[in-house]
C-alpha cells in the first residue's frame, strides 16, 4: 500500500513521504499527515523477536513507502549505532510500579536523539530522490533539546546548513552550553529575546514568506525543518512505542494483545502523537496520558474542549515543555474532524486571531477515546523526584518527573491497573540543578558542573559523555537577537 501525505490545511493535493521530508512544512502553513494509516504486517509475537533496528524497519517501511528497502536500512544502520551508550538503544527500567522507557541514551541525552539521529540521513536520501540540487537550510526553533540534537545530527553534513533559535534565559545551563559550543562550518546558534513560542512562530513565518523563499532559491538554497512538524521526525518516534510493546511481550510482562498505557511528558505534542500513530498501526495502546507542567494548555483543553493560549507563559524546571502552542496538536485536530481541512483551517484561524478555539463534541469524543490529560505543579515535580529517589535510588529528570507525578494522580483517580510505560525523555544530568535541589533540598549556588559531580556522588550514576565533553569546551556562538529579527540572522548566516 502506498502512503501519500496531505497538508492539514488542504487535502486536495498529495505528495510522497520523501517530498514531505524535504519540505518540512506544507506551503500553506499546514502539517503533512498520512492520507491513511497502514497496518503492521507482522504479528506482535514476531515483532517481539526483533531488536530496535528491526522494529524501526518494520514501522518506518509502512509510512515511508517511496524509500527502497536498501535506502531505509541504510538510514537506520547509520542512525542507531554506537552513538547510543546502550546496546539496546532504549533500555527500560521497572521502578515503583511502572516501566520507564529511557529515551536519553543518544548523543545529546534527550529523546530528540531518537529521531534526529536518523533525520539527516532520511533528508539526504529524500533530497536525492526529488532531484533537489540546492543546499538545504534547516531552520530550527528549540525549547532546549531539539537544538542540540539537530546540531549534532546535521553538523558537517554536506549540502546542509543549520540555524537554531533558542529562547535566551529559557533553557537550562547545560542545554545552553551544549548548543553554544557546537562546532562545524555549517552551523549557527542564536538566542532570541523571547520564549519558545516566539521562536517557533518566527520560524514558521520565515517558512511562509514566499518572497524570501524565492530569494533563497535564487541563491541556491531551500528551507527545511528539523522540528517535529517534519514527518521525518514524527515517524521515527513511532518506533519506540512499538518497541516498548515488543520488549514487554518478549520479557513476559504482558500477553500478546494486552493493552498498555503510556504517560508522555508533553510540550509540542510530537512525542505523544507518535504514540497515537503506533495505536493506529495496530499496537495495543490503552490510554495515552498527556502530562503537562504548569503551562497546562493541553490539560485545560482535555477538561473543557477549548484550546486557549491566552495566559502567562511560565518558566519551569522542565523548560522543554514550556510551550503554549503545541504544533502537532493540529494533526490530531485534523484527524479528529474526519480529515476535514476546511474545519481545521477555521480552528487554526481562530487560534491565530483570537488565541483560542473550541472543538465540537464529536471531535472531543474522538480525542477522548485515546487521550487523557494531567498536569503537575513545580512542587509536585520536585516532590516526585525526591520520593522516587528516596524509595528506589532511581533519579528522574524534571520532565520525566512531570509524567511520573501525573501517573500517580491518574492511578489514584481511576484505579486503572493497566501496565504502564512512563516515557522518559531526558537524562537527569541535563537538568542537574533542579534535580539535585529536589533531592537534597538545598538552593545551590555552585556552578552547574560542580553540581554534576555532586549528583554523580549522590546517585552513583556515571556522568554521560555528552556532559563531560562540554565542561571545558569553547563558546563558539554568542549571538542574541530580538524576536522579530530572526530573518536578518538567517540572511547574515547565508551571506544574502
Ligand atoms: C521535547 C521534549 C519534551 C516534549 O516533547 P514534545 O514532542 O514537544 O511534546 C519533553 N521532554 C523533553 C526532555 C524534551 O526534550
């Protein structure tokens, strides 16, 4: 079965997967979605015998139908190798009544590595298939983790340039240091005076700027995206949901066909949407529990059917979830109204003009069949980190702790005892200050790398290479710009 992709804002045109990957976002500002959902063509039992790469192939081949077997296998082999510090790629730990799926064993120690390790290869293959001769310019907005993972993936890749915008003051010290020390002739990192939503909106506006795109094309460049609006990010994330199921089945934790729940710490809604895609291809997924921090736009939506971003933007200890406009939610909205791009357009127009929209009761019912919302306050997150550490010695990062705290409430409220996977999105070493303070109750004044050593002493967890590598690394990027000057920064980077 061939899968084609349409824009959420105009489904009259269809494009191939490789074309959608090179574009990133559709010309009309919509996101690419598959025109139908494929089904796994092997049994769960067979799936449970495969390693991560094997599952990756079985899942991705369903969605990337214009890639040959050799092309896809090449991308997978290049991506999931010794860059990961675990042979399993995504190890799972059973802690205090739930399975923690550790997605932070890649080169930048956050879950963004799962997709950004493979995206550069998917993009190169896609560009070739579509006879794109221009250099690709990857424009990226980051709430902290995508930036470094994309830089690591694309640095030094021939025919590609990458520019990353992050909210100055809105990311952790370790996250910032990871980005501003990035080496490579084809990379640029810029802090903006604004928050993540400003960065993301700025990038989307540049994508939609027709005149600028023309100017770029004349200079020999085309834009693409490494954000989870790119289908080349989203589909590789479906893999670890399928792999979790396979792993639990292989280890006798579940019987074939049993449902499992996932709790996902959510920002841009990309990770959890991949869980929904896994359900659509036949993985027995029960509830997808959408965990928010104090920026709880999504939680409020699940309570009220109204998506309303008109509120204060809160800086929390889980900065990668400090987001009020969850881009990927548009894909779910589109699917929930029966793939009606006209309806989706109406709602997205409301979001742009009024900052809010309300879905119909049928749409809400569709969404509630798979999703449920929860949120955790800063205090709950901190308590949960301490609690789990005291009880088990396992150290949660702040984002994973949001999910873990939400799961505790969910269990209390519902008494649901379905086997549950907590999607663990970052190493605690990326958010050392907040994690350590949660455990020892001290408001630390020391440098972040001193705290890294303290956390190591306390937890016995070895310091990841990604952190040791940047301790003494030179700062190579110090540009900071106004949020409405992002285009000028792109021009300067490309010598236009
Ligand atoms: C990006 C990120 C999230 C949020 O994921 P979305 O796909 O944006 O919902 C959660 N935790 C960490 C550590 C992240 O880097």
